[in-house]
C-alpha cells in the first residue's frame, strides 16, 4: 500500500495511474474526500495533516508514504509553515511509529535553510528531518511545473486573449513537466537503489516568463496581449499584503524570487544520470493540454 498526501495535486493527476499500473494499492489522504472523484484501486481517507492522530491512522498499514503536498497557495491556517513544516513532521513521525518502509518527499530544486521563500525553507527542514528519521527515503527535487504555469499564464491567454507576467519576465527559469516528475516518483517507489538518494528532476529548457507565453502563442496559433506587474510593485505589495492576504503576499514574494534569482538549470549535467527518463519539452505539454486548439 502506498499512502499519498497531496494525491489530488497537479502531480497526483499523473502519479496515481503510474502507481496503479505498477500494481500498488493507493491511499490518498485528503481533507475533503467527498470532493474527490473516486477511482478504481484508490482509497480516499479523510485526513488533515495538521492533526497527528488522523495522520497516524491514515498511514497505518502503508509500506510507502509519499508527501507531494505544499502550502504555498493555502489560506487560513494552511501555509508552508503549517503544511510543509508541521504537516511533514507529522507524516514523518507517523511513518516512523507505524514502521513505514519507504518515505518519498517531494521537495524543490534549490531549497536552503535561509531561502527567501518560506516554502523552500520549510521543504529544506523537512528534508533534514527525514534524513535524520531512520526511515529509508527518497527526496525528489523538481523545478517549476509547466502545468502550473500553463494554468496561471496560459489559461487566461487562451480563454480571453490576454495574460499577465509578474516582474520583467526575462529571468531564465527551468520548467519541468509534472508528468515527468511522476515518472521519477514511481521509479523511486519501485527501485530500491534510489533509497537514501536526493534526485533533482528538471526540464529540457530554461524560459523567461515572456518566452513561456511566446511558446504558447507559437504552438496554439493564438494571439493576444501580455501585460506585466512591475517588479517594484511586487516587492512593495508582497510586504503590504502580508497583514491583509497572507496567501497573495506569499505568491507575490515567490514571483519576486522567480524574476530575480538564478532558477536556470544545466540540463545536460542534471540529466546525465538518467538518460532513459522522459524530458518533455514545453511545446509538447502545451499540445497535450490544449489539444483542441492545436491543429
């Protein structure tokens, strides 16, 4: 049995079919099972990762636990500190208590103790706790998901003919297909040689946000306008909004990071270890996501 926190996420969309195809029973931990479509072979369990007894009940009997959750877009009491910090602490402690044989943590490429983004600081602490837990582990560090940014940048462009980038939109960022990341997670679950490993998973290209949108126009043939939220405004609003809307403030701070810090990847070097694994181009993901628009 594989228990997953974050199984209803972007990654979960691709990961669940792979785990089922590999013959695993799958248990998805979710706060609202009634809002999740049922699938054959998938058990839905009501579980809030902030509630330790509920987490321990949910992982009982699982051989593998996967944490694919994040609190960046959470509201109220759900934030990176509570979800990626306390939530992962609960998952790790419960997994240790229940004798889980393998823990797979979805972290992030470039996490550090003093990172500008709270999400990456909390992911770093979760990595450290997992390494010290004594549980056999695999840590997956993906770059930014193409599918997430297609929704943020591409969906309004395709539906309305207009979209907005955050900051200058020229900073090179590595984007990876969530489908490819799911392939690595499934490999980590079945391949014991990847225990005690930290694996970066990146895409084949580095794009600025404006080039990302241009790729959408090139592939779909759709035209439209692209506006921008100035970097200076993002910096100011990320502070001012903190007391009003913590979720929006976090997203603005993340936008500042993505527009100013080094988020590019050396594709040739990072992919050398797994040459047989998929490395899907952004253009291919656009064709898949917007199949009805692409002739």
